[in-house]
C-alpha cells in the first residue's frame, strides 16, 4: 500500500468516526423532534419508524395550552439571562483583578475558586435551603437567580482569569500612557479583545442556569415562579398522565434557546479567537 493510499484510508477512517459521533450526538434531538410530531398511537407503533407518517402539531398545541407554560418559559429565560449577565460582570472584573494586581494570597485565591467548583452541588442544598427559609426568601425568583449565579461564578471566574492572563498588557499600558484610567483601559481596550471568550463563557453559564432542575425544585414551589424544567419534570409525577408526544414537544421547546445561541454565536466564536494579544 502506497503512502497516498494510506493517507486516503486514514482520512476515510477519521471522517467515518467523526460522522458516527455526530450521528450519536444528534440522534436524541432528532428522535425528540420527530416524536413530537407524531400522534400517541404512532409513537407506540411496532416496528418503530423514526419519521412521522402523518406529522401533526397537536402535541405543541397541547403544550402551549398549559396554563403555566408561558409563565415558566418567561421565568426561565429572564432568570438565565440575569444570572449569565451577573456572572459575566463579576467574572470579568475578578479575572482582570487576579491577573493584573499582585496581592498576598492571590495564588491561593485562584486555587480556592477552582476548588469551590469541585464541591458537589448536592452538598450545598441543605445549607442554602435553611438560609433562604430563615430569610423568608424561599420561592423568590430574585433569590433563586442569585443562587444559580453563585453556582456558575467559580467556573466563569476560572475561565475569564485564564483568558485575561493570555492578553498582553502592552495595549492597556499604551492606553494609560495616552491618558486612560485603569478602568477605562479595561473596558475600552482589554474587554473588546476578549469578546469571543466572553461569549463562550456566557453561553456555558446560560446553559448551566437554563438546565437547572435541582435548585429550582427545592427553592421554587408556587405556580407563578416555576421554571420550564420544573414544568416538564412535573409531567411525569402528576396524576394526569401527559402523552409522550407532549413531553417530547416540551423537550424540543426547552432546547431551542440553547441551539439559537450556538447558531448565532458560532461566527463570533470562530472568527474572533485571534483578536486578542499583541501582533508582532
């Protein structure tokens, strides 16, 4: 076998493995989308067909007719946006401070920030529940937003610290020589260079908050404060049995915002990685 034949074979194997991984990753989403377009009878047909024979939107109509669906979607969206914005604000300021200012214990603080992210979330449930109950803040969306923000902060601060550490100080030093204050150099010079990194961190923080179920189930109880994950999970536990098609439709709807973030953010993520740093 010649070298060119080996190269072609290696590429074919590589592409085959990548294609297999893509199919495995996308199959659950495709199954949920196609299943949400089927009738209940067709979902239980044997042999099972992936594609719907007679596509219908009845499952989505039933989902949208739920009295608390729009409220839960709105709660989840604004909670996720607020927690993401707050996480990015604190993470950017913290990451910049940890990389630009040397103070006693700064290295230890960096390690502690990462270590706190390694603590299992389930261990924090009881203390948080007790504190919020004593403060009369249980079943409060603002308190819940601050709670989920605290769960994303260690990860966001750790990421932004590594990103700020990779940005040369030459640009901001030049800006300060020209009369900029430290803070103005931070948000006028440094932050624009890290736009792709900030977007990537924000997407991950948004997904963490959007998918949260554990804290929402423990801290939120009233109908008007429920999140989308709570509504979907409650379909399995209520006396009224919801068709699987409606549950799959809810899963698809819950996935849409995350997919849109990736679709509209991928160009900035790919095209902006080389914007940071000093070019020689």
